[in-house]
């Protein structure tokens, strides 16, 4: 009888714990945080001091069970606009399913930044690139897949560049860098942080900060202690946050959405938008 009672208690604890973790997972994905990062120590041109960049990636709010989930996407877009950014950078993976492209970009198209919106594509975008590029054009989002653009302010300028997806594209940092000199200030978008390892010493000298996503900070972690599944060749080296390796800087965002099967879940990997203060 004591064995049966103990077994029942054990099973009850497992069931209740599992239910609580599931509830928390569904709740956490709705709790988008604003992470603020100062670039005061970076060599930002004087005319850009005080400007604000908002960065977001891995939207992926659409699932086969909840459709395009426009409510969460609208919440994020409103949060980004509320920061009154001067520049918006988008790091790829906008949708999971092609049928939701129009609904997704009808909301992403509400983003506003006086110095421009710049975007790369991610691995989940590759099967519908032509439609995504058309959406970029429709909503005045500048695509920087293997490209770069100068932003001018007063007598100064900075360069925003980007590369194609590391898994399915042919990323070329030289095209992103273009005619930038080592003393120019440049930010590069690379959806997958693994590409950071492919940059040459010379290319790193031209890039002040690389921005990436893709890994979702593990998305479902062991209470934030470690992530059982990390889609990277380098383990948790590029899991999340600002990293500096040999004087080269990369920030990896935890991203926003990302489904597990038909569900949207996060477990101790809180979604975010990132605000960089220049």
C-alpha cells in the first residue's frame, strides 16, 4: 500500500510539474522584453551619436493551428515603433508557412524609421524568396542579402550590410562591405551566427558589429542553464547576447517567435527586441 501511495504521489508531481511548465512555456513566448545595449564605446561617427537602432529577428509567429497570429506580431511592431528608432534592422525568418506572407508583411509594413529599414532573409525564408523580396519592395524595406548601403547624416556616414543565409544561400561579406574602409562604422546582418566564424581577419577589420539570430537562445532550455538542442556547429558559443572574440563583436538575439510543432513555446529563453543606443 505504501508503494502504491508513493507511486501515485510521484506521478501526480510529474503531471502537475509538466502542466505548470507547459503553461509557463505558452505564457513566456508572449512576454517580449526590450533589451537595451549601449554602443557608447564603439567608434560611432559624431553625427550618429544619440541615434537609436532597433533590431529584431525570427518573427515566425505563424503556425498551422493559430494561423498568422497577427495579434502577437502587431504587439511587437507597436513595441518597435514605440522606441522611435532612427534605423530598424531585421534579421530574417519572418514566417514558417508561405500562405501567411501577405498577412505578416501587412503588419511588418507598419514599421517606421526615418533613416530606413534594412533586412536579410533567414533559413525559413528560402523557399519563398521571390515573394519575400516583393514584400520588401512593397513596404519599403531595403534588402541587404549580400549587399550594403550607406546612411548619411550631416558630414558622416555609416554602412549597413548583410549576407544571405549561411545554410541555404551563398553569403558574401565582401559584397556587404563594398567600399567601406576599416575606419568606417559598419553593422552587418547575418541571420546565422555561425557565419561569424567564416569572416576573414580583413573582413572583421571592416565590420564593427555583426547582428544575428537563428538560435532563439535555445528556445526550450533547462531552466536557462543549458539548451538541449542548439542548431549551431559551435555548441552554445553563439547562443545569446553580446560576444567579443579577438576584438570582433557579435550580438545574437533570442528572437521573437518560433514554433515547436503546432505550438508557440518558450522556456527560459525569453523573446526580445533589441535597442542599440549609438
